[in-house]
């Protein structure tokens, strides 16, 4: 058998050609060089270490946090005639011993290892006894303490460089802003590695974000109109909600299944297997679902709750349309999402620095929601790709957003926040502007405020939209220590003094875009 990468691609994997830059990456590693690969989900990262493992003498060691998928990966490789095994906590002592023997005897092409194993001196000793082709560090962003997938065990992987200086290392991830990239290089000692950064654009995915008013109904409408017979994923923030939404969709005639970390392992496994194997299954899941799932024909990813960051949004929506055919990333978004996430972040037990970083990530996510120009540009810009033209395949491109001069309304809203003491939430502030008289208004004597009743030109929904946009653009901050009261930000000053004007998005009902999405 030839050990040429192209020969292996065609004869072992059955594909005719490399997708650039797979060939260059494989060439680098096959010749003993280190590589850092940043490639979107579905881009074809696995071959980048699988083929060099076959082309080089010895066994390729793949470090992956996705223990649940190792069995599947090994089985899939076995079907291709590749001799692979894995070491993780699910093996019995006998199974483990037999894999270890096979490794030392040189019988394995690929060995998948859970990161915590590499912290054991025993595993390092074992690896020293074997001939190694390479180390592949998959999901390398887990080494970043700023990321949402941080795993302490990844920090130890830096020692591979010292322990095995002659074994090439390839780190791979789908998520990396500039800061995470630097952290991967630094922590994994990849200063000498060639970096391969593949474009983030997923042109076949149509991005749409719509104001949340009746999410269940909006979701059903979206599915009926555009994806009545498709497979897809609906992401929710809480476990309870995934079950609620799954049963609601079932009652509406869809094949929906829940998935979250609180379900018994066998239910999770069987729901995941059905999603992968059957057609037309809708998985209603928390973010626990999806990492490493390879289903090419997911036609939509719907978010009923706001993701915490653009990285998370991009990664989750990236599970749609891996086959390159049109797919939709659809999300409903409302003010409550902002409050909820802000509070969750404030209550998390990270350091202040960590909380600030999280807050910045959420702000970037809100920025995407409220933008009036092309959403794809915002997304790609965030990942460092600055020269894309408006895409023509997102809601803001397809239906240009109507804006209005919100300067006067914003001033009224900000004054109301100020005059009521910077501690009330949106509902109450809207009540003041509309001149409502209810218990709370009376209790705080808010009929006396100069802004009481001065907002009759807008209705409650429109006022909520004004507040949401002011928060998203950083004029107002959510007081996360308390109960979600709003405070003025320094940024307000110019607007309040009349030195600045503000254009606001006019909220539109979810526009039916079926036609445009199908003619792409
Ligand atoms: P990633 O790990 O980057 O998310 P995978 O390695 O799982 O992506 O690859 C995604 C899909 O693309 C898989 O189904 C894989 O078999 C396929 N694929 C990868 N490289 C090629 C290629 N050169 N030609 C055809 N299909 C490919
Ligand atoms: Zn666009």
C-alpha cells in the first residue's frame, strides 16, 4: 500500500480530492512539522491528522474531550480498515490492557485519548514505549480560560512538547478569536507551528434574528413555512424548556425529541442516535448537544434563547448545512434574554476579569442582534475577516431594516431611568412613560415624575424595543447585582445633552423569507 496522502485519501477514505488547505496541512505534519488548524465545523479537520497518522510510521495519538464519540469514531475507522482504539474511563481494565498492548506492539494507526489520561505518569510512560506518528489536539480552544469550553486538563498538554520533542503536534479547533489563537500557541508551545486559518464564511447558511413576541408560535410558523420536513436543532437555555418545547412541537405534529445533560444516559444516547440516523427529527436541546456531531443535512438551527457569545452562536449555527446546501440559522431574541444572561454571568463564580470578558462577549452578541447592516459582515468581522461585502443572504440584506430617528424617544427613556433612581426594570419604566397608574407607580409616587405619561406616542412594545436597543448599544447597563434594574452608562451624556442623535431599528414581525431562501 502506498503511503502517499492522496493515495490514502482515495483508497482508504474514498474521496477524490483534498479540500484546500487539507493537502498543505497534511503535507506539513507528514513531514514532521507542527500545525495549528483553525477551520470551521464541517470543514474537514479529522482528515488533517488521520491521514498523516497513516502516512507516517507509528501511531497517531488524538486527544479529544469528546469521550462519548470515541467509540463511534473508532468504529467508523474500523469500517475503513484503519486500526484504531481509544483509552478513556469507559473501558474495563481488560479492554484497556489490550489497547495498551496493541499500541506498544505497533498494531494501532490511531489512538484516541481523553485529556485527563495524559496527566497520569502511567500514560506518558506507556506512550514512551510506543512509536508515535503524531499528537493531534482536537478542540484545542478548550485550553483557553476565556472560552466557554475551558478544561483544566488541557493545560497539561503543554508538556507534550518537552516529553516528545520529535513527535509532530497538530492542534485543531473551529473557534478561535485572535486572543484564543494566541493562548493556544502559548499554552501548547506551538510557537514553531505553521498556522492554517480557513475562512469562516458559511455562505449557504441564511442568518435571521427576529424580535421575540410569542416564541412557541413563531417557531411553529417558521418550521411550517420553511422546514416542514427537515432535520434540525432547536436550542434552548434550560433543560426544562427543551422538554416543554419538544412536547409542544410533538403536539403540533413534528418529530421532536429533547436532549439535555439531565436526561438518563440511555435516553440521550437513543435520542442522539435517532437524530443521526432518521430523517425529519427535530432535536430540542441545550448546548450540551452538538459538539462533534457530524450530520451533514441539518437544514436549520433555531435559537429560542440568546447564546452567550458570538463564538457560541457561530459554533451552534455552524451545525446547519454542512453538506453545503441552503440552511437557515433562525433566532428569536427579546429583552428578557439580556436580563437573564446578565444575571447568570453576574452570579457565576469567575473572577472579575472573567466576568468582564464574558460581558464583552455578550455585548458583541447583542450587537449582532441589533445591527441594521449585513449580519454576516458583523459575524465575520468579529472573527477577523474584515473585507466581506454585504452577503445578500441574511435578513438585514434581504429585507433592509427600517430605521427611525429615535433621539427624542431615547432621551425620554433615559430621563425616566435617571429620574426614577436607576433601579427599576423595563416594565415599570414603560408604565411611567405611558402614564399607567398601578400599585407600584403609586407606591413610589411616580406620577410626580416629570416624565410620567410623556411617552404616549409609542406603545408598550415599541418602548420595550427602545430600551432593548439602548441596552444593546451600551447606553444603559443592566444592574446585575439587583433585580435587573437599568442604570445609565457614561455613554448617555452626549445623547442627553443633545450633542448626538440615534437611529433605531424599527421592529418588524418575522418576515416570511421562504422564497428568497429557496432561490439562493
Ligand atoms: P470538522 O472536524 O472540521 O467539523 P470533519 O472532519 O468531521 O469536519 O469533516 C466533515 C465532513 O466532511 C465529513 O463528513 C468528512 O468525511 C467530509 N470531508 C472531509 N474532507 C473531505 C474531502 N476532502 N472530500 C470530501 N469530503 C470530505
Ligand atoms: Zn447579509
